[in-house]
């Protein structure tokens, strides 16, 4: 399997979990195996969506896949 490159974006520095494993921090280029993966930012769950499932393929370090989480707005 090939290595793929991703960047998980969030307005604050957070830990990134891929398939349940801590893999790095937001806004850094991370690498994973080609395929479908689950992404989330752990606790506290003050972001949405609560997780993203996405197939990652055909990336490179200059054009990583971008996974975007947004901060929940308190009302």
C-alpha cells in the first residue's frame, strides 16, 4: 500500500485520532496508508462533525487531503 498525506484542520491545536489511534496534531502534515479512515479530535467533543470517514488516495506532500472540523458555537 502507498503512503498518503493529510492535513486535519481545526481553529485550535488539537490531537488527531485516525482509526482510534492518536496520530498527530491538527494543521500538521500527517501520513497514513491508502484507504478509508475515521478521523476525530478526541475530547472534549466541542467540534463538528463528531467524526469524518473519508477515503484517502492519490495525495502527495504538496497536495495532501484536507479534513476540516469546525468549532461548536456555544449558545
